[in-house]
C-alpha cells in the first residue's frame, strides 16, 4: 500500500475537544561576551611598546623634521611678476633644510631600532 492510502484508511476515532496550545514567549539567544573589565572603575595597565628614552628620541627626531620643513618655507616676493633667484635658491632652502630633515629621519630610525 502506498503512503497516501495508509493516511486515508485510518480509522477515525472520536477524540476529545482539542485544547489550544500554550504559547510561550521565546527569549533571544544571547552569547555571553567575556568582559575585559570586571568593574567599571578598574583599569587595565598596558605596557608601552618602547621605553621612555625611545619616546624622547622619537620626539627629538620629529622636532628636527618640523624645523627642516620650516626652514624651507618662505621665498615669496613682494612683486609676483619678479623672480628672485637669491630668495628661492638660497643655501638655507636648498642645502641646510634637507640636511636637517634627513638628520631627523635618522634620529627617528635610530630610536625605533634602539630597542
């Protein structure tokens, strides 16, 4: 016999009146997240990557780089139609400022590799 015939040939038995199913509100599934802190006022101490001296070297190197760029600024003449080679191609802008910038980059590189 096929399944359909089996379903159709079931004897019907008188049953009791059906009760409505009880509906229960489902709670959302929430995964518990591990908290980094156990108390809101408690702080977690993270050690610094570099030591204090290294940060002083980095600061000095960045300061040298900024000074070098400041030495490169300027050169604007009073008359925009006049090209003054003495101001634009001065020793300060062409030679001194790039050397100071390279020195600053060298100091920063030394500070990073010092550790």
